[in-house]
C-alpha cells in the first residue's frame, strides 16, 4: 500500500533527515519525494510504500503526529487511494 505524507512548516535544518530516518526505522520505503521552500516555509510531499512497514497506517499517523509536535511542523498522511478519489472529483 502506498501513502502520501506531507510536511509543512518553518524551514530549518534536519526536517528531511528526521522524517526519512523515522520512516527507515519502521521499514517504510520512500518511493518519491519533492520539497521546496515557499516564502520561507518548508513544503515536502512524499509517496511512501507501507508493504514492509512494521506498524499500521493508524499507528504511523499517531507517531508522525508526535514527531510533528517535536519538530514544530505539520505532518499529515493519507492513503494514496484517498488522494486519487479526491483529485478525480475535480
């Protein structure tokens, strides 16, 4: 199963490293990644594969929420199928 992770917040050193390290610890593969800085805000979108993950998407969602508080950024995750349904509606 693939999921989309978004990370948005004030730009600072280590955001990509912390998120990717966390995912690696849970055997979650990053299939695609893009990031940019918009008006001083860090914006990243990742497509991740959860097929070999050692936690469920709900556990991952909660863990990323905790990580986001620590990092002072917003981190969200959704099943890739949800994104396809949302974009198909437009």
